[in-house]
C-alpha cells in the first residue's frame, strides 16, 4: 500500500469511527411507516380510544391508529393509556385532574403525589453553591447537568427529567442531611420533597430531605359542607378514585365522596390542587 492509499484509508477509517460515536450518542428512536411515509418517533404524547399521538424527531405531532404501531411502541402506548385512564377516571366526577391530554410521565407523577397523598421524590443534579446554610447542603440543580443526547438527525433532544420515580428539580435547593461538600463540586441526589420553603438571601427555596417524609395534607383542617347543608370539621389527606380521605383533630379517619360536597368546597379542593401542581411544575 503506497503512502497516498494509506492516507485515504486513514481518512475513511476516521470518518467511520466518528459516525459510530455520533450514532451511539443519539437517543434511540422508533421507526414507523404509515401511509407511505417513514417517521422517527421520539415519544408517545397521548392515547385516546384506538389512536396514538406521537412526536417525531422534527418536532411534528402525528396521529396514528395503535394497530399500526410496532410491537414496542404498542406496548408503550398501552401502558400510557392505562396510566392516563386511571387518573382521568379517578377525577372525572370532581374535575380535580390538572393532567392534560398530552400528559408526560412527570405531570402524571406530580398529580398522583398531590391527590393521592404520596410523598414526592426529587432528583437533584448540579453543583454545590458557594454559600451554605445551617441544617443542610445548598445545591444549584441545573438542566445543563443532565445527559445531553441527539436524535438521528443531530437535533438536541429534551433532557429526561424523571429518574426512577424521582422528578427532576431545577434551581437552588437545600438538602437536609447531605453533609458538607466543597464549593463547586458536582453532586447528585435523590431526596424527598418536604413541601417546605426556607429563606436564603431574600428568596424562598425548596427544602428536601434524605429521610423519607410524610406527604402533605391536601387541605388543612377546615369546615366542610355537603350538598345537604350538613357541616363537619376535618382535614383532607388525599382523594383516591373520587373519594376523599378525611382526618378529624382526634386522628380518626373517614372517607367521603368528593362529589357530595358543596360546589364551593369542591372548588376549594380544585384550586389547591391547581396551585400545588403549578408550584411543582415551576421547579422543573
């Protein structure tokens, strides 16, 4: 092999090598052929009846009958449909659901945490802040610290913000029990969201804990009125399948259908859910 041929060989080998690297760094997409057109699918947005709404690598939304999906996409569509159906059905009568038609796993997890009374796990990925505070570690959690991936066309994909059952939190947070770390050190934690806020440099920041915490009450103790005008004082812990789990001041519990409460009381619950949902969404 002469010198020129050898140089051409090296060039071809290098091109092949870097192409492999680019492909391996790209997020795997699912190929779908429908009505003579081939698409690269990034995610399933919604499943209604027998049709699925899908997002493509060029950020277009297409609607395709589920029966035309590949076996892998069909399984994902069926799982998403079950999750959405469970949430929609459990809140139809009381209109408590704030999950949209194109709900992501993040939105579903937040809604379930708020309504069903389950503690919310948070994923923090970032660097240690230069100023610290008594009682915990200050961490600047940032989306720039998340894995960066491309689709097959080299277009950046939105970073995943759910790790296991933990939902990513963006911005400055305090993590109780994390210990001391040096300034600017990269850290990553899965912690429990206490629902509390602490003051730091004039701003309110979320307080997380490495120890499992109890879920917040959905509505603190108040006077409830049912459709018949009867009144009762209790707090509302959660709403599961349209039934509220109430607690009296003596710690006794009872269940009562939300739809039998007065319209004003149902609006109180709905407004609190929307506010807590929007507060949590703002931290992503």
